[in-house]
């Protein structure tokens, strides 16, 4: 995929995407046949699919925009440039943009593509790590797989049970997944993982303990459960 500099059509296409002007975008794609698939150097080497799913997402008419881009030759599974080769679906998940998720999947995006900021994982990894729960649930509805952390964060009791009894997760994975359950606001999966040896006061992501992340998520029932079981704040432990 080539990257070109300085073509006014690039800026015009970005503006059309951000404003939801699909007819203008389609005219530009017709006049510039390579536009759908190139990287735009003046826009961080993004493809137009990445432009349409970039933070904060939720651009007007995003489903029609994405469909037009794929119809014009854009590959929905092209990764971003840099350390994390995230696909447009990763970016849509990180923006909690359900309309974009549906449009990308309807146009051939790989629901379990690797490349996430989080451990090189799938779009589900981004959605659960960043607390984008609408996106995570839609990915699940559309058939995405889940690892132990993701299942715990979504409160999927049966799936957590399956992971615990078939994959023999390491102690650190059980602990981090228990943190994920508290991050997602789910006592049931947090309790299952505590029963399997999770450290209830592990200071994990963002240097937060399970109690801290439950408070940040405003998960009052999880906060109460953690306090009853000896959960403390990282500030208290310092």
C-alpha cells in the first residue's frame, strides 16, 4: 500500500468522512481510483477506513462511508502503521462505535484479527480493556471469541468456567482476569477467580487494584463485595 503526500483529494476525503458527506466521498473515490486503498501521510499514514474509525468515532453516516470505501477497493483488514498494526475494526471497538463495527463486519472485516494495543490481541481485547462495553457486547453477538480476561470482564460465567477447567491458566492470568471482572463490574466472575487463587489486591493496569478499578467503573456491588473480602485501594497500600 503506497503513501502519497499533498494531494488535495486526501484532505477533501477526510473532510467528507468526518462530515458524513457520502456523495462527496463517492465522487472523490470515482475521480481518484487509488484513494480508497492508499495511506495518507499528512494524516498519520492512516487509510481512509482508519480515518472513519479513529477516535472519537461515531462520525455521521459511518456505515455508508465504510461500505463506500470497501466497494471502492479498501481492504477492511489492513493494519495501521506502527507498533500496533490495528485494523479499522480495532479502532471502531476502541471508540465504542457499534455502527462502524457492524458495517466493517458486514464488509468482510476479520472479527478476531490480531494487532491490538493490548497484548497484540483482537478487537475484543481493545473493547474490554478500554471499557467500551457496547462494542464488546456487539462483537460477542457477532461471534467474537474471548480469552479469560475478556470473558471475566464481560461477566461470562460459563466461559470463565470453561477457561479455568480446560486451559489451566497461570496464576498471574487468573489474577489479572479477576481484575478485569472488577473493571467490568461483575461479581460472579470475580468471585470465581478469587476461588481459584486470584490476588484480590493486585495493583494492575493503571496501577489500580480491583477495588480502585471497580470504583472507577462505578460498580457499587463489586466495590461492596471487594470490601467484604479484604479488597483495598492502591493508595491505602502505598
